[in-house]
C-alpha cells in the first residue's frame, strides 16, 4: 500500500514539475495563437535550436545551461521576429484557396530547422552532463520517520523554478508595459487595437519573437534533464498545441493550467501504462479537450468570472 | 481537345513499359502514379471540400497495414488488402470524421495530425498484432518485374481520376466546394455539412488507403515509421497537391511527378542527399509565397488562359 | 394564418442576454420588417430562427411544427431560406454554379438544378452575369446573388438580413422591386433593415427590438407614431 502511494505521489511530483516546463512551451504558442490566429507548427523546432545553442555553449565553453537562457532567449527572439517578418507575414497577404497556408508554412520552417540540425550536428543523441545532474533531496532527509520515501531532483526543481520566474516576468511584461498591453489588445480585438493606434504589424512580429524566446528558454531548462536530437522538436510542437487547445486557444492562463494538466497526465500514463504510450495519452487528452471542452480551460475560467 | 487528354495520356502510359525502360525508371513511374492517387485523395478532401488534413499518413498506413496484416495473420495474398482496405478505410474515416469533423479549419488539421501520430504510436506498441518496429515483410513478392505493378497502379490511378472527376461534376462536387467556401452559408442553403464532409473524408481515405495497400505489396516491407510518418507521408501529400495545384484535376499528378523526381534527384546527390527535407521545405515556402494555387492553378493565370468557367476547375 | 411563430424566445450568451422573451408571428404571404438599433438582437433572432443558435428558452414554430431544435440545413429543407448581413457568396464559383449548388436541394439531377438556378437568376436580373466569378461582382449584384441563392432552395419563407446596406438609391429601388416580386410569388418575408424608407414602404407589419426585447409591434404607420420607438430607435437615427 505504502509503495503504491509512494509511486503515485512521486509520479504526481514529477508530473507537476514537467507541467511547469510544458506551460512555458504552451505559453509561447498560445501568445502566437492569440495575436496571429495561427498555430506555429515550428514551435518545437525553435526549442530544438535553443537546446543546441545551450548544448554547444556547455560543451565548448562550459557555460551552465541555466546561464545560457540569457543567450538563447534573445537569439530566439530575433530568429522569431525574422521568421515572422520575412516569411509568415508576406504569406498573410497572398490570396489562396486554402486558408491554412501560414500553418503549412510553419511546417516547412520546422522541417528545414530539423533537417539542418541533422546535417550539421548529425542525428546523435546529446546531453549536457552537469555536475548536479543526479543531485536530489529526499523526504527522509527532512523527516526521519516518514512512512514513505519521496525524492525531488535538483535539476528538475531548478528548471521548474526558472520556468516560474520566466512566467512571472512574462506576466509583468504583458500587464505592466505598453508593448505588453498592446499585444494583449491585439489578441483581444485586432480592429479595436488598430483604432487605438496599435501598430499591429509590429506587434505580430514582436509576439512571434516572444513566443520563440519563451520556447527557447524552455529548451535551455529542458537540456539539463533531457537529451537532445534534431527531430525532437516535433514532439514538443505536439505538446505545445495540445496545451494550447487544452487551455483554450490563445489564453495565457489557460496555457499554464493546460501545461500542468498535461504534465501530470503524461507522467501518469508513463508510470502506469509504459513510456511508449505517453504520446497516445497526450493525444487522447487533446481529442477529449477538442470534443468535450472546445473553449478549453479558459472557457471555464471565464464562466467563473461571470459568476455562472 | 481537353476532353481527350486523359485517355491519350492513359494510352501513352499503357505502352510505356513496352519501350523497355530500366527497372529503376519503372520504379520511379510507379512511385509517381502512387503519389498521384494519394494526392487525388487528399485533394478531394482538402482542395475541393476545404478540410485540410495533416494526417493522411493515417489512411496510407491503415491501408498498408490492412494488406500486411492479412498476409501476416492469415497467410493470404497481400493483394486482398486492396479490397479489404475499402471497408477498413471507410470505418477508419467514419471514426476520424466523428472525432475531427466537428472541428473547423486549423483545429481539424491539428486533430488529423494528432490521429496520424496516434496510429503510428499504436502500431509501434501493439507488438503482438503488428510486430511493432520489426515491421511486416512479405517474403515472396508476386512479380519480379515491375511491369505488372505498374499496370496495377495505373489502373488504380485511372479509376481514381475518373472517380474524382465524376464526383466533382455531380451534386457532391458542388456541395464540397460550397462547404469549402463558406460552411455557415452552405448549411443555411440546405446542405448537411457534416454528412458531406464525412463523404469527402471517406472517399479521400479510401483512395489513400488503397495506395497504401498497393505500397505494401509493391515494396514488400512496412513498419510504423515508413507508413505513418508525419513529414515523409502526411506533409509530402500536402506538398504534392500544393505544388501541383489545389482543387485541380491534374494538380496531384503534376505535383507527384515533380515531388518524386525532385526527391530522387536530391537523394542521388551525395552531399545534398541528407538535406532533402530542407530543400522540400524551401520548395514548400516558395510555392506558398509565389504560386499559392500551384503549378496547374497558377499556370492558367500566367499564360492568360484562365477563363473562369466553373468552380470545379 | 401565421406561417412562423416565435414564442417567448430568449437567448443568452454566457451571462449576456441577447434576446429576452420575444414573441410574435409572421402571417403567410406578408412582409414583416424587423427593426431596432445596433445590437438590439435582430441578427441573433435570425440565427435562432435559422437554426444557428438553439434558443435558451422558448420555441420557434414553422407551419405549426417546432423547428427550434433543428439544424440550419434541416430548417432550410422545410422551407426557410436566408441571406446574410455580410454577403457570403461562394467566392470562387461562378454566379450560375453558386445558385446551382443551392438548387440541388429540390432537384433530382444536375439538369433540373440548372433549370431552377437559371430561373432564379432571371428573376433577380443576374442572368447575363451568370458566367462571372462571384467575387468579381459589385456589391449590389452580390446582394442579388444572395437572394437568388436563397430563392433557388424554393423557400416558403425568406429571411433577409440587411440586404440594402451599402447600396446606392438606384440599386435600392431595383431590390425593392425584386422583393415585391418575391412577395407576389406568395413567399413570406421577414426582413431586417436600417433604411426606414425601405421598411416603411415594404412592410405589412413591423416589429421593433431594443436591448433584446420586443418594444413594439404594428403597422408601419403605428410604429412611426409610437413614442417608445421614436425614443429608442428613430431618436438614435436622428442623432447619428
């Protein structure tokens, strides 16, 4: 019995920590979705780029992955702005039969990034063996007679903490700065934002940049606890859009909650059904959200605010 | 003149093997024709009915596995898969349609993408049923020569072309395009949008699945990553139609021709071969920005031959 | 006899009441004008009648049959056609193909659909434009195309949502003639309109909505003299 409880709680903890990191991936995608109304299917590949940045900084210059956040996020920001300005934006003006050309375009971008990474860095699995990789805190360290044993991995906790800090920083940016307020206005109502004098074109580029920077940050936080290979982006793109749908298209609060839900759910599937089934669990939650909760978590939040 | 194009091209293709092409050339031809069928299937759903799918690998893989599993579990010829794939894919499409078709636009695309991935992971994990990553091997190939494979796939392609043409000239075709242009308007004009989207999905799924069943028999080996991949099947399918021309009869054929040749040329170049997805990606971006209606679609515009005669062009 | 009965219809979106307890009926063969300031709930009411939204409370009856639980295509099949405020012709189809697509509802084959479609085009004066691509049409003709498409479903009742918005006086008069001809065919019409001149000259009966509630109903003349209406609607129009 105790072993069962232990396993369950341990799974819950790691799911929660994973969820915090997932939230960061989902946040970037939700922001882009909110402002540009497109799903960025190159999201995970942008994360992969950031992970390679962190990897090479660690391997060549012994820079700690957590410090490379400060290098990778600005880099990804400019990459995102560039992609939006020179590729995605021109397509918004092209008239075509299918309305999803921008989404297909992001698929193309993702394909190129993943393939270039294979060409330059081979498809070998890589990781950053940081000195504190296996450090952990145990429940029995603090409570000698604890009936069960739980552990808290140091790099996981550190990554989670950093994700929370980045999220809070984003929240300050969106609510306290003029640029942030303009982004939120654009997400709510483009026409109204235009009338208020918001430069929607610039906001789109900035938003795409921020989305890329966020997922880039997530990449740096992931690499100490994960491994890296060129096609890993696809999996995290999936994570991102599952969270975006689960949270409610374009809702940032929803994305955070959606990320945590997904993290816990995936941990549970991995523990109780086996690692291989985790992607199936992810998609089951995705389909269930689409079918039963089309507005996502955000629609529940909104209802509560209206007192209904 | 235009009316005689399909029979003329068909006749030319029928005589092609008699010229004595190399086995490699025949292989390329078979691939081009197979991809044309997949493209036609996708075009029916995506191009005409406006329901863009990012998960056609699901149908292709289901078709391939219907064939492969029949052979593996019952020891009967994999060719039965061509027939069996019809009901299997109809059922698959109905299930996928039930889940995904209530969603619109990008949501639908994402849901199909997700289901394609689910099927791949399922095929990988149901080891007892599918052999998982080991894949399925047909030990004895039906024919050594490629000629008969060529005729089988050519027959399938001619049938698919005819089917698409007949469908698009009928009430179904008008309804598909009406749904693509505006679902709400179509709905209030008396069109049961869910029903007709489901029909488009079933037709699309069956065509793609039959191509998959053929692939199993032709290649003699499948595994989850060769028949359910996101990029190499689902996205390439989208590319075949986009490059050739969305919502055109010949678009998928032209697109398949270009994509297969391009893939072969790129793969044969020693240094660049590994970068084929990069080049595909660049081509995709180029097409989206400069030729959004594909080569067939924008060809008319370029040459000034574009006379709007109907929505079904 | 009343063809369409709207009975105590309410529609809420989340906490927002778009319609509150609206009741009235439309007599067979008559034109009913639905007016009210912006945001009064007119289009919402159309969407309820047309089947896009189920009413939160109340019912809609067409020919004594409850239709408020049906889908739009089913309601159309029972004989209610509609046009949209924002014109939505099937952009990349020709004018004729557009109308054929909706004519299939009552036709056995393509030839039959084409016959119905050509009739509808002749009726609305678009026959000569039949082979043009719809998106190349000017606004006035697109509005007519909307009506032609709805007519091709051979409705007993037609819902027209702001068919006159954006038209010049000449086009307005053409459209008034078409609507009179539609009425002469025995088709009942419910029309949302901002142009008071149009409403007053066309309607047999007028219903006024304000903040989702029915505030008045009567002949055009009665409505013109109703102080409540003048305050809510005409007053606003004058100010604007």
